[in-house]
C-alpha cells in the first residue's frame, strides 16, 4: 500500500515502484507545505505576503508536476498514456519547424537575460528599500529555466531529424 492508502499500480519494476512511492510521499509533503505557505501569506501583509504567494504559486506548479509524473507511471504500468500525466517523448511532426522556432526563441531569451542583468545593476541602489532587485533576479532565473527547456527541445528535434535521415 502507498502513502495515499491506495494500491500501487501493478506492473511497475522495483525502481519504478520506489520512484512512484517517492512521488506520492513528496505530493503529500508538498500539500502540507502549500497549506503552510497559503496560511502565512494570508496573515502577512505587504512584501511578506506577496513573496510567500510567489513561492506558493511555484509550489502549486511543483505539486501538479509531481501528480502528473505519478499519473505517467500509472499509465506506464497499464501500458497506456494518461492524458493528465507527463507525456512521453515522441518524434516531432515537423522537427525543422521546431528547430527554427526554438532558435528564434533562444535568441530572445538570451537577449532577455542580458537586459535583466543590466536592469539588475540599474536597481541595485534600491535593493534595501524595494523588491525590484529580487523580482529581476527571479525573472533572470526563469529566463535560465526557459533556455534549458528550449535547449532540450532543440536537442530532441535534432535527434528526430538525425533519426529520420538514418
């Protein structure tokens, strides 16, 4: 029996079962943490509430990702893709179009990163009296995340093209 009281899916390997149990434990823990963030954000005002709501939004997204991952494992055990689960990788229908779009978006994200680094310097004089520097830094971290996602898409599209030409 798993942490949520349900039987784990039949057909998982030992490693997949351990991963599945880990995901469910994390989902349960994150649910508690989410409640704590929301409660504190509700009672705190100003910048404290604002920043805790930002963290809470991230935690909600993480919670959803873990739920989708667990759903994907359940689908693997049943030999089917689950609509609400993390999708399996598949070959792009038009990998050249994906590559073209990804290259354009990567250039934009790299430019955004440069602009955010400049903006961070511009607001450094008020970092003790505003949230501006922190917000710019958070956007810079998001930009890095976007770049990693786009680089993954580029690698996968290139591999799809390579496989098509093999």
